[in-house]
C-alpha cells in the first residue's frame, strides 16, 4: 500500500501549467519564450569548466557527505563576509554541510525538525502563501499539517507569522520562509527577522530560511537570517546569538547566485545540533556531491566578480521591463530575485471563468508564444487565494531576447 499522505500533496505548479495550456496553440511564426521557470540563463564563469577538468580524477572516487574542508571553509568565509558575522560565529566543521542544490535539503530537513508537541494534535508547519511547494510537501510527508499564511499586499507580501495566536504557535514545529521572497521579490528587514527568531525561540520551534535569491537584488542588499541572529548579542548579551542559532537553519545554493543550476550544489548552515542531526539523517538518505563539483563550488563561493556582473545584468533587465510595461499590469520593480509579480486584477484582465493569472497565461501563450506561471499555481489548489489574480514572469533570458519579448508581452495584453 502506498503512503496515503501522497494523496494530500498539492498539484505541482508546472504540471498544472501543462494542463492549463495543453489545448492552447502558441502564436505561430514566433519563437516561444519560456518565462514560467526561474532557471538562470547567464553563462557560469569560465573557470568552472577549468576546475571540473582539473579535478576529473575525483569522478573515480566516492564523495563524502561532508564535502571537503576547503568547501566548508569557503562557505563559512563567504557567510562571514557577506553578512558581516563575528569571526567564529559560523564554524566550518560544525555549522554547515554541502547539499545537492537546496530542494532536497529543504524537503529532508522537515524529517528531523517535526516532532509531536503534545498528544492528540499533529504538529504545524508554517508556510508562506504563495509558496515553493516543497515546503508543503515536506510538512505533509513528515506527518505535520502545513498552515498556509498569506503573504499578500496587506502584509507587505511577507507572511504575518507574528500575528498568529499562541495556540497556533504552541503546535508549531517548523517555520519556512523564503527571503527575498519568491515570487513577490520583497526583502525581509532585520526587524521582521529578529522578531521571528524571538518567536521561534519562545516556542521551541525551528526557523528554516530559504535564501537562494539573496545575491540577486536591485538596490538594497538583503539582510540574512544569520545576520539577524548575530545581532541579538548586541541587544541582549553574548549568549543570545548562540541560543538563536540553535533554532535556525539557512539554505543557499549556486543555482541563482552563480547561474549554475546544473551543478546541483548548495549548503545548509545553522546551529551545531541541527547540522549534526541533519548529517545523521543524510548518512541514510542522501547522495553526496561529486568531488569535481565540490571543487568547482569551492571556487565559486570564493569569487564575487561573476556575481557582481550577473547582478548588473538583472538590473538591466528590470530596466527593460520598466520601459516595456511602464507600470501597467501592476508591474513593480522587484527589490530582490528576478521575477515580476503582475497584478492581473488591477488591469482588468480576468475572464470570470478562470483565475486572473490563468486567463492571462493562456492569452499570452496564444497571442505572444510567451509561457508564464499563474500565481494561483504557487498556492494550494485554491483559485481564490492570495496568488489568484497574479502572474509570475521570470526575467532570466538574455537582454536581447527580453528586449524583443517584453514589448510583445505588453501588446498581447493591451486590448
């Protein structure tokens, strides 16, 4: 018999999109543009290929789940530099592990974070809505109930976890947060993160922060959750940051930062007891990253020049979108990430039969051969939720392609 929890999993966004567009022919004589998937299209820095070639002997060896000391030091050093952490706050041998991208780690971590808090009540996992569906799937398969907390306009597009009543927090085992947010592109400020850490500590829960978009931002550098943890020492004394770290993990990868999704390389960092527990689970349930990939990843975490260049290109793409859309369709320049989160209701583009995002996605595919993702598909299967009237558009293609496609996008929605 199959695990019945599988039946409770929401439909995966791209399966739902295929069903939506299955009977729609794209506009003829136009090369299709796939703007539904957040897959970076920039070329990785050339040294990646060089490092992989020089490390080729590693393909003949079993890799280690903990990676190499060089990798762990490179990530610890990067975290310390990037988030201005005190020296020694993140210890390479205690506070981090390599992972295969972040999806696997985000999913697996729920298995160690979720425990029944009292008899008779299933634990809760707090999940932003819209969401990365792995958060909900991880909660359900680990035997918890996901609680979808709206991240809509009235809460600044961040989930208002702090407004939840104490009886909800009493059942909460794990809290997922994506910062900068996917799909809305908003940044979580230090005050928000600090308050959330304090709430999690007060209820002996764990905060898991997905920071995969942390290095793609417009003007303001995003605050990191480790930065917020370290800042507690200045408020309450030297032991508070260490205690906070025991309730926090952060995930990041090279997929977005270094335009290297095919490497499937990232890390998890956090409190020593959490990382030790996760390492124990991975001994049973995970594949290790091959040594040549670990070597390439080590060099990518040491280098910032390619990240600066990539970030400048994303800013140029935001400029293109501003010129082409001119604020129409609810277009707002994102503070972080590389998605436009368009409000179809504000432009009156719904048709009454489908959610606004669904109607517009069908129209764009039919009229302009541009594939986008309805916001409803980033929510549980509910066409009235906080994503129903929105559309996610990924600005990942090179500037020349976007300069051609964005005016076509606007024209398809203008009548």
